[in-house]
């Protein structure tokens, strides 16, 4: 199964972030894992293949002088593509709440106030998907981009988008999707695109990707293909889309336009 947790934190003093907060929360995430399993935390840090977790930025922040206010609540999200990391993180973060340990981001202390498991659009659990919807809306919340060879692609090219999802899905799901589906991607079209480029700064450099909304239509009569694409699109909510998803890029909300919102 795949998991998404929404975490409410409170600033314990005023502070300012000059860079993208996803990178800092990624470090805080690994520190929480390290408290339970030092070797696992190092393994996750060193991994070159797509990682089995994502950590968002602090919601509503940007990388150019965002100020935290003492006593104010903020939110971020963590997702998990395997049970082991989910269980370790959940256990350790509950201990942090009970012991009032909190986390530090750039020497700014933040207390962990609440873990939200369900009943909102940013958390949930994905088990088996049996939807056959033909229309989806993707809302890209943070800059999204793809790496192709030595180049970064800042456009949602259909083949790159679904190849990215398929690679991550087959890496971490017990059930696999045959790569032959990539031959039929011409049966997927963009019905509407409302995207713009956005930069986020990471210390000495910036990353630019697209944000905004994309409506996808599946023009196929093949039931297996439709089901596989439904699975991948719902999986996108948990794994992120494109490169650098473990540090907060490629965060996406997925809405089934023939059913309920994911």
C-alpha cells in the first residue's frame, strides 16, 4: 500500500527561510528515520534511484524570504511507497509529539502538533484501484520537471510523465504494470492546460518547473489500458511526478472528473 500523511507543525519562534523548504524538511524527515534506524536513514539519503518517499515544502511558502511567525500553525505532507518506512516514521513522529521533541529547520524550532491520516485532500491510503475514469485533473502544486539524459524538460510531455509514473510504480508496487502500455500513450490527450513556469531556489542555484492545472482525457476503449492509466494517475498523488520529488518538487493533487476527488 501507499500512504500520505498531513502533518501540522507550530513555529516556536519567528524565523525566515530564504530557500525552498522542501529540502530542509527532507533533512528533518531523514533525521526522524535516523532516530529509529541509522543505517536505513543513510541508505535512503544515498539512494540514486527514485526514493520510496516524498516530503513536501511547507504549504504556502516560497523560496524568497518567507517568514515564520511564532505560535502560528503550518502544514507539510509526507508520502510513503513502502510499509516499513511508513511504520517507522509514524512511530517516531508519535514519540516526538508525546515527548514534545519537535524538529528544527535552519535552527528554527517547530513543534509537531498533529498527524492527519484521512478526511482531507492531502492524506490517504492507496490499496487497489479499480476505477475506469477517462478524465482527470492534475493540479501541480510545486514546480515539476523531468530529466531526459542531460536535459531538464519543463513541459508535461505525455511519454515522460507516464514513464516517470510507471518506473516508480513498478519499483515499489507488488503488482506490476506491463511497460507495453507506453505504446498506447497516443490514446491520451490533454483536454485543457493552464500551466506556468515557477522557480524555487536551493542555496546557490534554482530549479524551474511548471505549476498549474492539466486535464487529461483517455480516448481508449481498451479496459485494461484505462485501468492501468487510472492506477498510475492515482499513484501520482503518492509518488509525485518527475524528478526531485523526494525534496518537494512534483507535488500533485489528482481529481477524478467522473467521480470523487483524490
